[in-house]
């Protein structure tokens, strides 16, 4: 559509955040909100914002660096564009991973191996063999109905403010890098 860089960035952020928050996070976390989707939306807003800021920081900086050098990098109808977006997503994921780890360990987001209360696992139903001591504490916790996620200490307001400041700083830095390159 040949929009300006700012319009394109704003739309990408809004769509990414909107789908991540309203669909993936709020639906996945509504069990922790007593089954209420609206309450889940409220609980997942800040964690999704923190995660999205870091994801976009990595993506926008990477895409702006690669697009001028990859043939078809700015044209969604060409393979080069999808290569650039794939690499940007890898960098964004890597940058957001520590924030997401922090959010999961503090019970603010669900992890891939989070087992909800009341849910049975394949381990519970089918594993009748004796377990060896080789299983780590975290994977053991993931196999039990009351996973570590449910017992996570909630972060203080000061630590949440610090993480929010960090995520906003990283997003601003990613945008600054992309502007310097010429988004």
C-alpha cells in the first residue's frame, strides 16, 4: 500500500499486539481469570505489552537492516520479503525470550508446558513405570497438575515498572535503529 514507515509500524504493532493479546493470551489465560474472558483481557494486557515491545524492537531493527540488502526485501509478493520477515521474527523472538521467561516465572503469562489445575496429563494417565531421578525439577513441575506457574511469586509494582521501562526503552531503541537506517 506504500504507506509511510510510521503508519506501517503502527499498523504492524497494533495488529501484532491485538491478536497476541485478545486471542492468544486472553483465551489461553482465562482459566486463571476464573473463566472470564474480560477479566483475562485485563490480566494479560501488561504482560502482552511488555513482550510485544521487545518482539517489535527486534523485528523493526532487523527488517530495516535487511530490506535494503535483500532482493525483493520490501515487496510482500517476493520471497525476499518473507525471508526478511522470518529473520526479523527470529531476532524479535530472541530479544523477547528473556522478558517472556520472566513473565512466565512470575505467573503473568502462560508457558508452553504450563499445566492448568484440574487438567490431567498424559503422564498422569499412562505412565505407570518407575521414574528415574534424571528428570529436572522444572520438567517434573510441568508434568504435575499444580505446575510451578500456579505457585509463582507475583512481582512487586517496582519490578513491573522496571520491566515496563526496559521494554519501552528497547522498543524506542529498535525504532531509532530503523530510523537511522531509513525505514
